[in-house]
C-alpha cells in the first residue's frame, strides 16, 4: 500500500504511513482471514 501511494499519488513514504495510520480501514475478505486495506478516495486527491 505504501509503495502504491508513493508511486501513483507521489506521496512521501512518511506521509503514506501517516495516511494509512489515520484513515486506513482493514476488512476481512475471505473465510481464511485474508485482509484488505482500504483508504477512502477523498484522501487520494492529486493536486
């Protein structure tokens, strides 16, 4: 997720970590317990 935010949204690595910590939501997506990390689109605006 950090790599994706840095590459696609030109965030600094420290800012990507801060965003994930503040706005990231984890969801269980399979019965086996696989997790998905989601960040609301309102935080991903490119300026």
